[in-house]
C-alpha cells in the first residue's frame, strides 16, 4: 500500500478524479501517450511543476494531457509536499488544486537528475525533506481531496440503474393491474385499485411476513402507489443520487440505499401490520440525510458559494420529500427510520473507505452488520410477540384466492351478443356475401376484445367464466357464417341456448 493511500484514510473517497475539458499542458512540454500501468515519478512531477512557474501547475490538466490516470499523481505529489519541494497554491474551479515549486524544490531539481523523497538520497538540506514515519493527512490534503470528491465526482452508474429499475417496475405493475381490469387513470391516480396489483409485484404487509415472504422487505421499495409517488422519489434521487454516489463510492452508496430502505420498510410494517407498504421514500431519505451529514463533516473544506448552492438544493429536495411524506397514506415513521438509517450508515461507511486501518474497517463493517441484524431481529420479535400483531397471528397462513371479478366488471354486456345475434340471423337467412362478410368481421372484433379481457381477470373469477362462454358463442357463430347453407334446427338451438346462458351469467353472481 502506498503512503498516499495510508494518509487518505480520513476521507470517504473511492474514485479517480474526473478529467476536465480545459486542458492546456501546464508544463509546456510535448504530450506523449502513457503506457498501461505507467506511474509518474517524483522527479517527473517536480519537473512539470517547475516548468509551469511562475504560474500554477494543475495535476488534472497534466494527467489528461499525458494520458496518465489522475490518481497516479497522488503519491508523488504527497511525497514531494512532505519533503517541502512543492506546496499547495490556489484551488481553481474547473481545473482543481494548483501547486507551485518551492525554493528547495528548485535547488534540488538543479542539483539532482533523479529525485527521491528519502532524506538520504536527496541532495537538498535533509532537515527540510524528512518524512515523519507516522505522518497523517494535513488540512491541505483533506481540503484537496474533499473538493475533488464533491466538485468533480466520477460519472454515476448505480443511480441511473436504480432510476431505470424504478420506472420499469412501475410499468410492469401497471401491466399487472391492467390484466386485472384496472384502468390507466385509476392506476395513475391510485384510486379504486385495491391491494392485489401491488401485492403481486412485491409490496409488503403483515400477513405476507407471517406467511414467510420476508423477501418483500427488499422488493417493496420498488413498488409505487400512484404516479405522483414515483415522480417525487425520481426527482429526489436524480438531484442528490449522483453526488452521493461520488462521495461514498458505488458499492457503499448502493449499500446505503438498500440499508435505509430496509429500515424504513421494517418500521412501517412493524407499526402498521395491516397496511400495504410500498415506495422508495425511506431509501431516498437515507441518501438525503447522508449527504447532509457529509456536508456538515467536511464543510470547512468547501467554498462558501458551493455550500450555499447545495444548501438551497437540499432545502428544495427535502421540502418536496416532506410534502410527499405528509400526504395521506404515507407512513411518516418510515421516513424517520430511513433518515436515521442514512445517518448511521454515513458514519459507519466513512470508516470502511479505502486506506482505512483494519481496526476502523472492522468497526465499520461490524457496525453495519449489527445494524442490519438488529433491524431484522427487532422486526421478527415484533411479528411474533407484538400486541398489534395478535389478530393477524390468528389468521390462516394461506394466501386468499384471487378476487372474484363479476361479469359486470368486464364491460362486455350481453347486449353486444344480442345485437350480433340479430345481425347474424339476417346474414345467414339472406345468404348475401357482403352481409355475411360484415357480420363475420363484427364477430371477430368481439372475439378479440373478449380474448384480451380474459387475460386481464383472474382465471378463477366468474368474469373469466362469463367471458369464456362469450368466446365460445363467437366460435359457434363463425362456423355457421362460413357455411354456404342454412343451419340445422339443432345448430340454431345450440346458438340460442349459448346466448341465453350468457344473459343468465350476467344477471347472476355465479353461473347456474
């Protein structure tokens, strides 16, 4: 492990710096492509910094121009600074941290063709270049790395995947609801939908956990009840998610999102066992509180203008999330639980960043595991021993059958069949080709509508049986329309009996 990795352990950074577009070569030297795995030496870095004098030398511009990974310059820069050969200058927005060579650095460069940061190998005054064996990160180091993490994060990958997953899950849930005869308007507004479509795609409730379906604690965060519910979470995650991913690193950000959502779902279902739990509100609140905690922790290293800008952004996002959280049907306890989980994870994840000591990582990962086990353990105790769960524990564990959608819920009345029957009677008796063709087309249209309706209702419902009989009627009628003769008395009676059966099923709760 390099010395730079050791001293950067006080910051939560797990990324290379972003390459910038404004890239004049600071050193004025000819750019050359870097070979894979090439790392700059202290000698080269000192020469580049010296060539930029009397101006500032910017590592980001140098690395981009020479094709070097930006992080490959961190260790030689740190060593040269500890040796007193270069020093931090101004931070320039869009270019990063600037450096200048010191008088000792200029003297060392002129006296030596191969520079090392070990005191015995430097020709400068040893008293100026000794690197303490227990050197820790300096305020300058902390400020530089903090600004790089916040102002120049690497492109987000996890956040776009999460956003796409939330949208796809919502579309799938709508298709499921549509197959259950739920209209688009009702599903968007979350009115007259019922719990079945949401339960089918992963929403959670107390009875589900009693049946052993604990996996719903993970899937319920992707289910949203109404379009407004989804858009609010997409807005907050789009605005704060990328910077949070840059601050914590991709895997740590994903863990933060999952842990906060788990805590929120556990709190909601524990306190309200009979209510359907769905939505990513808890995860979003966890991300928001984690960003707030990071800004408070490292606020002294950021420009005042940046803090003001992000304060306004956070007020906007938190305001929108609060309004959504206060709407009827939203469990505010889950938002509090998600926020607390985000704060706890922010502190613990800060201990597990690259370069941390084994002890700090052990405390961080151990704390996270304790948090998860404690959350699930508390929910298990509540499910089995909580007084509010007592009525549910007495219910049967088997899942109830699909709701019995009535024939009236299909929207296809017997009047459609009666009108078709009258037209078919005339077409069959007259035996006119155009009349038969028109009737056959009308019959095919009805059959297609019935087939689609059958796919949207539960197969065990009376509506499904009713639609199946209409479909059978259309098949019998199509057979008669394709013949070039009059139907027999038995065929006519069969068609009439089928039409009578359809009317009886429409007027009754169950078929005779």
